[in-house]
């Protein structure tokens, strides 16, 4: 079995393995640099699983930042029937594209 980790960032949890390309909430790191995240909820070395409460102590995931991109457009539309009241708001989230280098 391959090593994996459950990483929490941006209020979301993501299952990652070494070599995976992931899209997460925008981090304040320049493309080409590395980022080390210690908000690891669970980590497995292939045989044993450690689960944190809420995070595993000493566990770290190293990410190589590839760039920043825009996510899909999300439309929020509200209307009140028979009133002619309509409201439409669009939103696109900035995402960081990263490659998982190491799980420790």
C-alpha cells in the first residue's frame, strides 16, 4: 500500500499521495517555491495509520507550488416570486495548483 495523508487547507480536507497534482484555496506563496503544511488530519506510511485530534503531531506535507488559476464560476441567483425581485451574483475563486513532493 502507498503512503497517503489527509490534508486540511482552506476549510476543506483532501486526500493526497506523493506526486499528486492538487488544486487548493489560494496560498500566499509564489510559484516555483515550496510550501510545508502541518495541518495533517491523518497520515499513513502504507502499513499503519495515525489519526490526529484534530491534527497529527509532527506530520508535514511538502508542496511544490506550480501556479495560480481561477476556479469555475459559481452563480448565486435569488428571486422572489410575483414581486419582480431578482438578484444574480457570480464568483470565481482563486486556486493554487501544487504538486505533493513529500509526506513526513
